[in-house]
């Protein structure tokens, strides 16, 4: 789980690096929406995932709670993306498959982390 959390955090960072390189080629509506998520993704997804991963590796007794918190944040922000993409028809654009894959990954890995956090020790 700890390794998967580190990989997921790295993927989120890579997404933002790629966004910074391509945002000028995207529609203004997508860019305007995405700019709202730079800080939340980095502070409320990447940081909690890395923190939970660290607690898991070190065997800290609060590691499962940290996993549940990170999972909840990941699910919430992923669900916001889904709602925007549905309401604005983003799944039917050139980036639709990518958006759907990212959203599904966020929702699924969010649930996995929450479930792990709720599990028995």
C-alpha cells in the first residue's frame, strides 16, 4: 500500500507538470477549472498520500487513519472532477478517455485507501 501511495502521489505531480506544459493548448474552460485544483491536489492529495505512506513504512499506529484521510481526499477531489466533466461534456472531447481514466483511478484508489484505513489491524 505504501508503494502504491507513493506512485499515486508521483502521478499527481506528473499530471501537474504536464498540465503546465500544455495548458495553453487547452480550452479556456478546462484551464479555468484545472487551475482551481493545483493547490488542493498537491496539499490535500499528494501530501496526505506521502504522509500515510511514511506512517505505513514506519509502522506508526495511526497509519490506517492517515490512509482513510488520504483516500477520502482523493475520492472527494476525483468526484468533483467527475461532476465537472459530466456537466461540461468533457468526456466527449479529445481528452475524454484520459479524463475518464484519471477520474476512475482517483475514485477507485480513494476507496481502496479508505477501505484499508477502516480495516482491522
